C-alpha cells in the first residue's frame, strides 16, 4: 500500500466530497454523499483496497473526475475529442490543485501532454446550500485545431443503491411532467436538440436511492444551467456504482477549438439530501436564491400581475385595454402587462415580429397615454417582446432577409410563422439592443416578458456553421447588456410557457412563465415538477378564465386562485366579464396573497400528497423567528372515494413543539360552501387558533374537511415557543 496517497475533501453543511489524487493521473472519485466528519479519509488508496476481477487489463482504471476513452476506461467519456482523427484518446498525466476556498472550492488542472490538452475542472461546494457547481474548461495547447465532440460539464458518482431516476418530460401546455425510470445495467440517457432548454426535456433529474420518498431517504439531484441543447446519461459501472454526466449537446462542428483557445462548459449544479426530494428542493431553491439578479440584491414582494394575453389575445386596442387596467387596479393588481399585439403590424401571429415600435393603427400617439393611465392607477407597466424572432412578413425581414439563421440552399422552416434571428451577429444584437433601449428610454416600463416561441432548426450562421451554442451565448449577452443599462428592470423568461427555464437564464431574469396552461388542475402537476428545482417566488402562476382556454375544463374561482397564489401571482382574463361574485372573490384572493406573500416566498417548501386525492404544499416563512410560521395549501383534486376524509401528515414539523393552527381560506366566500358536511372542529378552526401537538400532526396528521372536488383549504400554522407536554 502506498502511504503517499493523497486525498482531498470538500464539505458543506450536509454533504461531503472525497477525491483521491494518485500521482500522474486524474483524481479518482471516492465519495459524494452525506456529510462526513472533517478529517474522514478512505482506509487506503482505492487500488489497494479493491481486489481485482479476472480477465482484465493489467491496469485498473476506476472512475475519475474526467473518465476518458481509449486508455483503459471502457465506460462513457467525459471528453471526446480529436485532431482530424489524431489524438483520439486522452489521458491526463498530471493534476494540480488550486484552492479557491479551502475545503469548499477547488480547481483541478489536468494536463495531457501527449494530446496537448489542458482540462480544468472546478468543483465549488456551497457550504450553506449544499449545492455543488461543477464546470469544465478545455484549453487547446497545440498548434492545430481540436474538435470537441462531447464535454461533460461534470461527472458524478452515484451509489450502488441508487434505484430510480426521476426526470421531467412534457410538451407545450404540459411542462415538468414527472416520469420515473428504474436504473439498470442499460445506459439511461436523455438528449435535447431543440436549441432551447425545452418543454419536454428539462436538463435536470433526481436519483432516488432505495426507500427514498418525498420526505426522507437519500436522493441526488443535478441540473444543467444552460438554455440550449443538452444531454445527460447514467451508466452502471462494474463496481456497482453509477456515473452521471451532464453537459451541452454539440452539433457537428460546433466544438472546433482553435490553437490556444479555451472552451468553457455550462455549469452543472448537483446536490444530495437525506431528507428526500423535498430536502433536495430546499438545496436548489437556496442556491438559486443566492444567484437571482434582484435590483440592489433584494427581492421586492412579488407584485400581482394582470396580463392581457388570454383576455384580449392580439386585440389590444387602447380603450378596452385602459378599461381592463381600471378594472384590474380596482381588484388590487400592481403590475399591468401588455402582452403580444401592441407593435407595428401585429394583428395575428403571421406578421410583425422584429418591428418593435407601437402599432400605428392601435396606438397612433404611442404608448404614453396608456402607460400614464396605468401608472395613475398606481400600477407598474410591463410589456411583451420576443427579441430573437422575426416574421418573414415584417419590415425587419424585408430589409435584412439574411439576418435569420439559415443554411444556404435549404428551405427556411418556420414555426408559428416565424424564423430565428442570428443574434450572434453584432449588427443584429445591436439592432435589438437599440430597439429595446429606445422603448425603455421612451416609456416608464418596469418589466419585460421576454418570449421565445419556437425551437431552432437550420440554425446556420453566416459562415455556414452550426450556431446553437452561439445563439444561447448571444441571448445571455443581450439580456445582460439590457440588465446593466436598466438595472431595475425585471425580465420574465417565457418560451411558449416553460420552454426556457434553467439556472443560466435566471442569471438575467426574475420570473418565468411556467406554462401556457393555466388550468388549475393541470397546473398543480406542472408546479409540483417545477418546484423540485425552482423556488415559488419566480414561478409565474396566473388565475385564468373558466373554462380554461387550453383544456376546456372549468374550475371555481377559489380553486383557481388557491393554486395560483403559491407562486408569483397574476391574473390573465378579462376581469370586466366576471360575475360580481367572482370579482368579489378575486379581489379577496388578491388581498389574501398580499398578506401571505412574505410567508409563501423565500423560505422552505414541502410538496406532498395524501390518500383520497389530496395534494398539498407547505411553505415556511423565510425569516426564522422564535416561532416558525407556515402556510399549508391543501387541494382536493377529485371527488372523495372515502366515507371519511383522511388527515394530512405534516412530517416537517418539530415533534417537541406545539402549533397554533387556523383555517384561513378559501376567502371571499363562506368556507363551508366548499364542504360537503361540517364538523365542530372546523367551525372552531375558522374562528380561532387551535393548539395541536407537533408529534400528533406528524404521525396522525391534520384532519381535512369533507370537501367538494376541486376545493382548496389554506391553513396558517405557527410554531409556539411552549414545548409540547
Ligand atoms: C407565448 C406565451 C404566451 C403569450 C404568447 C403571445 O405563447 O407563452 O403567454 O405571450 O406567446 O404570442
């Protein structure tokens, strides 16, 4: 056994990483999992402690931070590269470590002197959020071109008892649909080549080990901060563990690296938790909260929106829009967003994208009158834009047909009648910057809904090469430039709903449009998946009309509102058309949201489901006072099939504490109207707090009313300083 074996460890509050540093090789993965004591070290070098199998190479190659093909590693490579067929196999002969923060963040510089490649892998473990950020950088040290076919942002080890991979599928109007596959000896792989984060393949997944649930057990999660093509795979290894890689999917030729040039991967974020999927969600939420670009570093309470889209679609004529604004303000709306339809020639989705100035027939004198009206009502004004797109039927395209991404000789493929601009061309992004800043300089606009309504195809640059990566980087650069020029502007990332939701676009944006589907029942599933990685305060969630435009289903106002209030609340319907009773209820819900938003946003949340069609969400207030305050939103999604209603078990509470519980909502109508029969306990709970023991709420649970299908009940639950007896 070699005594000189070195190990390095990274620690956070609840997780640890241990790497072995054999001389003249890439570091070997020894551990990624729950927190170890500070000086824990492996019993011996790995090769000294694992007896060898039969019929193998005379060289034992374990999983490293950079497994590479061709020199002993038979599994998936973290890097696939060559120089016109030469240097097709990489192997690193040295590794130097540069500590960024002791025991938390390190840059490993790996050198392959034969292939003349340097690979820098940065591992940064946030000590508080428990999220590990990994990125990889390749430097071409030779004087010839290097072609990268695949570069994993990071390679992670998963333990042998990993059992299920949970990932998020879907499509437009149905994002973040949870799917579960059982891990096996076959490679598990997901790829997305749509040129955006996508509706159907979120670059994220959760791995549950045997017995893990929403609330307990060891789970691992990873997310790629990238708004373009991506891929991930999990592969079983012969020692029983798995390797997990995630990175950017590269189109042919996209990874060509000039002599001396550097290639930077997107960042992979990864975390583990012993507290099941909800514990993992807490880590990712906390991490994203450290990164969101709030003005002066602090999030304002999330203002209630009114968005004109489903109320008016393209028919945004000043008088009805002003009337809608007046009605919205009377209900308590705080930000009025003029969606699609306002700009030059935009009367349908077949024309005008690219011509970003007010339509002369709708707004002959510009937007000033409308915006003044909105501002005078006490609301902020926001506007819809889709900067990266152009309709062939537009002034912009007539003047610059060459500005669209295209492949010479091939037909242009439209989607929603539109093409994608090559915004990596400076003249194109300059045009967009000029048009957007002109708008923001002319009018007091506090918010942009930044849309991106199609996948990328024939994404060829001017030089004929693939431009998927260039497009993503140029979009970030444009957003950043606008953010720097207008620092208190808020931006929403929308892409036909949730097609561009990831940690990278959220470096420049403050809200996402979760889905074009605002049917409350569909939304419960979509939001549950969304909340696995993203916190509720950035989740655009609107109260829509009934029947819902995307599903044809109708839900009562209380249910629609109760589903929407947990996120960043908005209203998306023509509120002038509501019945007086619905208007009254809506007003009450908006007021209710304003009272609760400080407790709904910024803290820990737990998503749960109970028997008999109950789904629920518990939100803890962010400031941990002596008494923790919770809001519980419990949703009955279908009619009961039980004679008596099961209770909801609140596992996150402290068994040694007492809790004061009160039933707050539905609001704006008599709570009993959603009940099928009542019991004295709920009568009391509506009027005053009941004190209930934490252990009881954990193990027995909180009783639920016997309720009509599609009803929601909101409870306030406050921890009491008194210990339970
Ligand atoms: C996309 C968005 C919608 C709306 C329309 C406007 O589909 O997701 O919310 O803004 O574009 O065309």
